[in-house]
């Protein structure tokens, strides 16, 4: 594995812990445990329905990365923890060291500083390339609802269609909402170019999933980062 993040090298201790975790989860046995104990039926279907084939194609960490839209480093740490090969305290330590803080507010600030796409459920906020997208989302509530769903679906590696909103929504609803969103004066041109049609009534945000961060309300006031 590489030994640098955000332009700085990992300490020898961190590099050793990452390499050890990667080695522990590398085998087919670990992939099968992950598949059987921690993946839903829908997860398995998204990976093709065959554990061995998915493992051969992606590896254990790669399977998790594809499903959850996280970086390879994060996938190694999360999978090792899921399989009881890495303690909770060591997981928190390694996530901090690789720049993916467990604390949601810190994680949000880090993602913004990295220039990633960040959306926050409450209060409604969105950031891109380190800057807030200065739109009154409460005034443009329908456009926010569309943007929120578009970003969530992109994080999950999926497009958005009319059925994401209701069964009786017109099939052209998504295309029209995209047009209205993109016409907002402060909506970034770079994001406009990343929203591409998949088929009639279906659009997809083409930003890499590891560069998308969705923060939703967890309880009354606290945030948590949502992962698919």
C-alpha cells in the first residue's frame, strides 16, 4: 500500500498497521466472512451475486470500497474492524491518521478542505472545491430535495430516476429538476458538467464516490456521515 496521504507520509507505525490489516483481510476466507456476515442481499447482487468472482475481480477491500464508496485505506480499516481483526480503538486511531476522522464535524471540515463534494442535511449546506455553494436551499426546497437524492445515489454508485421520489412521479421529472437546479445562478458549472443522462428520465452524478460525503442528522443536533 502507498504510504502517503494529503501530501505527507504515514509514520512507520501507521504504515505497519495498515499493511498488517491489509494482509489479514487479503485472503478468500476473509472475503467469504465479509460476504456472509456483513453484506446484505442487495450488496451481494451489486457485486454480481458470486463471492468468488467478486473477490477475484476486486479483492476483499475492493468489494467494500465498491459498495460503500470509500477510499482503499478506509476500506482496509473498516473491513478489518468488521471481521474482528482490528479493535475499535485502533480503527479510530487509523481513521484519524489517514485523514478520515470518526467525529462527523471534523470529517466534514476535512472533506471540505480537500475540495470534495459535501452535502449536509440540516442545516441545508453544500460545498464544492472548498467553497460553500451559496444558494438559499430553504427557498429552493424542491431543487434541494433533488440535489440531495442525486448526491446520495451517486455515493451509492447509482443513478437517480423518478421512482426515487414516488411511484407516480412523471418519468421526465428528473430531467426537468436537473435543468432547474443547473440554472440556479450560484450552482457550480463544474457540477453541471458532471450530471449526465443515463437514459430517459435517469441522471447520474459522475464524481468519484470517494470524493462524495453525505452528512445526515443523527438525533436532535448531531451529524453522522452516511455510507451506503
